[in-house]
C-alpha cells in the first residue's frame, strides 16, 4: 500500500504534532508546543497520509553549519515519526527517500540529524559523524594543572540569562566557525536555549549564567542550573548541571569553568553533552576525576557526493578513486576521483579502478573530520584495493577540533 506524501500547512499542526507526540512518547506542555511550532519550517515538513489521517512525518531545518574549512547550507533533519499503527509498512522509507530528493532539489548537498534510535538511519545512508562526552566532576577533583591559561583583565559577572541574550548570541557567532558541526541559531532556537519555565527546569532550579568579560566586552558565557541539597548529616550535596559553555579564547574558557566548578555548597558538576576533545580534559589536573561516558551525536548524509567533497577543506593532499555504494540516492553510486590538497578539491566521476570501496554512510561518518575511516576499515566496513589508500583518505579528511553540534535540533 502506498501513502501519499506532501508538506503540511499551519492549519494541520494539531495532527502533525499528535503524530510526533505519539512517536516520541511525549506529552508537551502547551508552551513547549508553541516553541516547537515556532521553530518549524512548514515548507520543509513532509507527512504521509492514510486517507485523511496523518500517519508519519519528517521535517528539516535550513541550517548553516560549519564544515572543515568553511560553512555550508545543510538540511537539519528532524521530527521523524510514524504512528505505531502504521509501522513496518514502508511509511518511514518513503518519507526519508522523498526528503532526500527534496534536499537535493533545494541545492543542499549534505543532510544531518540526531538519531533517536541508532539502527534506523544507516539504512538511509547516514553515518555517525560526531560523538559527545558526558561527564561528572567531583568538586574536590576540579583543580587545574599548573600553567592553565589566565588573563588578569578578565572578570566573571553573575547575570540573569533573560537579560543577556545579545551577549550570548555575540559570543556564539564568534565561535560558531571554529568547530565542524556548530550551526547558526535562529531566534526560535535561542528561545529554546534560554527557556526557563518550570517544566524546562526538570527539578534543577532556574537557569543561571556567568559571563567572562574585560573592558572590551564579553568573551564567553556559561549557562547552568543548580540543585541544592544536603545529606543526612547536614553536609552540602548540591549539583551543578551545565547546559552550555562557550568562550572566544582559552583564558575565558578556563575562567568560566573555574566559576562553574568552584560554586559553594556543591559536590559535583554534571555536563551531559560536551565535545569529545573538550579542552577541559587538558585543564583538569586529575583526569580520573572526569568520569566520562561517550555517545553518538550528529549523523551526516552526503546527498551529492561530488559537491559535498568539493565543499570542505582537507588536512593533507589526496588523489584517490573512491567506489561509492548508495542504494537510496543512485546518482551517488559509482567511482569518483577525489583530488584535493590544502588549497581546494575536485571530485569527478570516472571509470578508473578504485583505490577505496565504501558505502555512502562511511563517507558521511568521516565528512566532518571525526576520523572514523580507519576504524571502519579495521571492522571490514571499508575496502582497500590500493595499499595505504584508506590511511591517506582518512588523513586528508581528519580535522581538528573534532565535530560537535552542541544543541539537538
């Protein structure tokens, strides 16, 4: 059975939202739903219908995302859900295939998403392209190494988040181009970052903030919540829950972390979504105090292999023929010669024998510079016809710092 697919308009929001609430087992507060609706680009929604009933959905945001060496229009895929009554009927496959065709038609050569369930999106050519670290730091273990950066001109200021939005936006805009995966935030996204209704707090208290600044202006900020507490002996047992921390330079970054780690009446700081190469790992004197756990973050899909590979920078020269398999976007399937160096790149379809064979998802996993190709080769998921070719490709694609988007979309 086929299910017609089309965008929804604003009048169909209740049915669209109901599918997502059902698919994600979520009962949003009306104000949460209002914010979610404000973020939605209705012309980029897609819904599948069974008669008059909306049974599946997906959508995309028009993002400008940092990639190695530059910035690129990227389709930020979101709101993927199918009613439980219509699972395993091809609804999801139809929606994802239609969406990728639409993304290509709009001229975007890369799509990215956060995966609610990991096994789903590899089927559609998405590769795990970025990771994140969540860690807990005990307050007594937060001492810094000798020589940690410091600037006497810097000072911390306690502020109310609702009053400093311009400062946050300015700092974020200054740093957004420094790390692959970071993307420009619309006003609706900033509304979500700074939301502070009781249902946003999750029992952790109001949103709090520190600014790092000098006489020239703000150089960084931290947003966090604090849950006060005492153990049975009357000893303080509070927790800081870091929401985000960005700084334009190492000294401001270190000072903000000191402000978070040194808070009185707190025994631990919890940061749930930080980059895998967070500089804090180099600042903490006793790294064993960083009890860390890894998880996947961004997943990336090359919608047009040649344009995507030509739209990023490379860390080293490379000249290889890649044989790419792509069952979902057949225009990508075939052999592509990638010639690139630190000055630019060219990717053209050829008939030559391949040096490397791989699925489009493997290319997606390496696109932002995470360095996953060597691991995929060791696991037998990337083939090598010319000795050393995988290492050469992985070296060229690798990037510092590691990719991280920092905010779920």
